[in-house]
């Protein structure tokens, strides 16, 4: 039975009479249901309650101002942890129409819906806090609508006072003398990009809220105005702590839309770069978290090995932080002679450094007291919020896309998926340490057995010819000219694809209209879903633990604000 037939068979249990009103089909390998807006809430509730799809990975909008039958698409991306199946549910809305909120089904829908409201003006009826999230309070209009000019800037000249989300269950206690407190953005642990607002009852956080919008990159708007390969440098700046993983995730999505498979050597290079990036991302997370809690030695120790990886990047492409190493179709260039040997030698040194890190922190009484039992979250709560990656695994859910939905040959590699049990900051630390060890194990397996062959496909409609051909023969010159002028043009359609990034699922929802630029490119960053639970995580805890939880989440502001 095909996945579509399987899906229809399940839907007969709850939607048999109305099944003909649902349009069910596949788009570039993705299962899709288009439903009338009044069917969306009961449909999503049925799909979750019957155990078909437990994760809501994203909610986003798309704007089609010239389309009859509804200007906006509201798109829900679902995932099943049981069988790694995905489903996209879509509904059309006219401007000004409302669609019911699904925050009563998934708590993680909160920020996803607020983002769609902020960016497109889509109204989610019943949402308790439907107001701007990414843009500032003085902003006019909705920046991802097609009629909003990409270069139209709006500056903010005032800050909102400390404020909190509306909670229908909150009851004010007049006998409590609560103290308001701003933590950031001008705070060493918030790095100038995060504002945490709290009310303190003594040393306890009574209420909390967060404010975003301090580090906008305009990634999705810029993607609409640039050619497909020109978007790659923008992906570097989503998670700048592990830039190559972002390159890989985006190019993998475009390649899936094109229906091409990159050569084995390019796959091997992408795995090595992704796992090196995972290691240094975890290094930043643990090192920064430790220094925020006073452990300066661990910070300096770990960053030594981060620099070693940056040296490998520099040997490969000349850049260190934002590298733009991939291209649609493969890699930008081949590895220089001896580079894979350098990778293996660096892995040996990093393994020694990770062992020393465990000596510094794993049994350190102060570190344990500051992290164990702090920020604990259950597996059920983590799924409700949309956690993925190390934080989900620390809560006891063994979900890793490299295992359940492998790509580039991960299924042939020997590595483990470390899992915690308490979901607290200490377990998050332990999971990341074990993941670094397993990433090194993966890198060594691949670097010792790099396939021969080309580092990119040689399709002249996708990949630029080499310089020797451009300068050496008329055919190469013309191929170069036509691809630069005409641009890469994937077929019209849409796709969602994801990779296991350092912080969890990094997904791209790409809509192509057949032109040389993406019509819509939505990124599903891991940090965004995780951070929306932060106010709940710190409420009831000590103010000193706010920084502990913040650091354990490894929030990357470029992902949050885009």
C-alpha cells in the first residue's frame, strides 16, 4: 500500500463522509493534504490524537496576491516519530479571513502562528497572544507579503516596558511584592540579542517573558530576490556556529526539487563538514554555558579545538566562519591534497580535548549543582513544544534524522544516538559530549574511505563549468554565460526537506514557480521552537538558573530572528 493510500485509509476512520473535500496527493515525495479552512483544526486534532503525527514541526504562510480562491496558504508541517513519515496540511485563506488556532493541540504552535501573523497578517482565531513577534511594536505592514518592498526599512525608537503574555489561568496575588527585572539584551549571557523579562518573588522567578528581534538577517525575504546559488551565503548566517550544516540543508532541499543525486565523494565531504560543524557547535554551547556559570578554563580549553576545525575549513575554501562550501549539485571545489589526513589528525586531538573536558566538568561538584535538576522537561512536554536535537534526546526521546530518515549514507555508518532521562541541563550537557564523540567516530569512518570520483555533478543547466573550460573553449564559455544569465531553474512545485543540524531539525520549505529565484523559502530553525518554551522553563526556578537554562538551549540569534 502506498503512503497516500495508507493515509486515506486512516482518514476514513474520522473523515469518511468528508473525504472527498480533502485533496490528497504527493509533491516531490512529500505527502500533502489540502483542506478547507474549517476542516484544518479537526483534521490536525484527529491526526495527532490517533497517533499518526505527534510533532508539529512548523506553521508558515505563503502569499499569492494574484491568485483567485484565496491569497494566502497556511501550511502545517507534521512529523511522526514512530515511522519518520511527514505530512503537509494546507489551507487557503482570503485576506482578512480567520483560521482556528491549533495551540490547544500543540503548545509549540504558539510562536509559529505568531510568526505567520507578523509576517503575513494571517489571523489565527482563538490564539491568546496574537501579536507581533519578530518585528518591533512600531512596525507597519507585513514584511513577507509580495507587495512589501525588500529594501523598505522601518526603525524603532522606543522600547516596550516589561510585559508578559496573557495567561487565562494567571491570578494576581496582591500580597506578593514582585520585582520586575530585565535580563538582557545588554547582558554578558544574552550576547546583545536576547531580552528576558522577569518578575521576581525574592530569588524565585514568578513570571517570565522574552522579546525577539535584535538580530534580523531578513533571510526569507532576501531569498526571494536572489538566484538559488546566491542564497547559500545567507544560509551561513542562520547558525553561524555550524555554518556548513546550513549550506548542506539548503542545497539538499533544492537538489531534491531538481531530482538529482550528488556524487558519492560530495556526499562524503558533506558528512565530514556537517559532523565537524556539529562538534564545534557543541563546543560553543558547552564552553559558553560554562563560562556564563564561572568556569572560564573550560571555555578557553574548548575553543582551542574549535580553532583547529576552522583551520581545516580555511584549508578547504579560504574562509573560516561563514564558509559557503556547498553548491547545488555538490561542492564548490575538491579537497586539497592531504586534507582528509589533516581531518583524521585533528579528530585525534579533539578526542583528547573532549576527554579532558569531561575531567573538568562531568564530575565537577559546582557544575553538577548548577545544572542537575535545572530546566528539566519531560519527553511529552518536549514533543508538545516541538523540541528536536540534543534537547529532545536529553528528555529521553531517541530521535535523530541521521538514523530514522538517513541521507548521504548515514545508514551505513556505525554510530550511537545518546539519550538522557531527565531532560535537565546536566543531561543536555552529557548528550552533547557523547554526540561529539560519535561525530568524531563518523568523521573517521568517512575520511578513511572517501570515494573516488567527482566532487559535483556535471549538468550544465545546474553547475557552472570549471574555469579551464570557461577560458579554454567556446562551449564552456557559453554554458557559463547561459547559467549566470538565465539562472538555475528548478521545476515549479514545492517541497519540505530536513537535516539533523547541531541543535535539531533544520528544515526548508521551498516553493518554486519555475523562475531563477525561490518564490518562497521558509526555514524551520531548531532554536525557534525550543526557545518559545523558555519562559515556562524558568518560571518557578531561581533567577540564578535563568542563565543555566539559557545556555543549555544553545540559542543562535541568527536562527531566531532570521
